[in-house]
């Protein structure tokens, strides 16, 4: 199965071309902003490196959040556009699931949980826990660092994500920093997507919290 996978949900832009467990080509740029401008050139570069045409793809895979509101929308819009243009199914994968799936099996000790922690850039974190077999324990939520220890209730956790260092400091001695990449790996997105069936209607964004922007009074009209 040939899959084009990418992530723009956090402070990076990552793309990989994956076939049956092997990465044919990959590229990543770390960036706080600018994913909308960087994504398509990275995709073109990866497709050229892999000597693959869009018609050759079996699937397109993308992260659906949580993460940056703009980043999630950029990735989903690109994936939907490519899916529509090529007639290929689009698979959406949670950003937290991708982070957890990158944690090496040797680190996932019996009885310990895996915690994916993403910086919201608003002073708190998106967090989600998985067991050591990477089965979801709780749904993703937003927590302030000061509330992490009470929420975790002293359970041993292996932490991954761009907010992992902050989370480990807040959680205390029963928390350990994973060696896995702090950003979602596009190859991991592809691997997960290869085992999923496409959702009816395509992937939907996972924002967790409401956006800061709101509709102006009277829908933006000058007069009621």
C-alpha cells in the first residue's frame, strides 16, 4: 500500500511517502507559522524524490488535531483536496495517537501509561493517555500544567510530545521523558493509516477547545 502522509498540526510541517512499511522519501521543516506556504512544496519534493505520481497513491493520511487551529485546517484542506483530485481515500489520525505510537516498545513498561502532551500556545496543554499497548485510556483534554499531577493521580507515565519536558516537570518523579520525536512523524501517520478503514464523509478536525475568534455582533454587518 502506497500512502502519502503529512502533519501540520503542531510547530512543524512533516511529509512522508510510505509503502508497505518502508519510507520512500520524507521531509520536515520545524516552524511556528507558515505551514500553509510550506506544505505543498514539501509534498511535491517528496513525491519527486520517491518517483511517484499522485495517481499511484492508494491513500492520503493526515493528522486531524488537536493542535494549532490553523495548522489542523491547513492539513485537512490539503488532504481533502488531494483526495478529491486523485479519487483516493483520506484517512485522519489524531495527533496524540501519532505521538504515542512513535514511543519505542522497549520504553513502554508493563503497568506504565503513555502520555501525549501538546503545547496549546495558550498556557495549557492538550493531553491524552494510552496504556502500554497504546490503547486509549481517556479522551484528549486541555489541562493547565499545575493540574497534571492531580489528574494523573501518581500513575507512572512515559511522556511524549512538544510539551513533554514541561509535563514531566509538572508530574514529578513518576514521569519519564520518552526518546520519541517531539513532533508527529509522517511515517507513523502512514503506518497507522494503513490499518484503518476510511471514515464515511472523510476525516473531521479535532479541536478540543473552541477557537478564540468569534463571529462579530450582527454577523459583521455595520447595522443590525
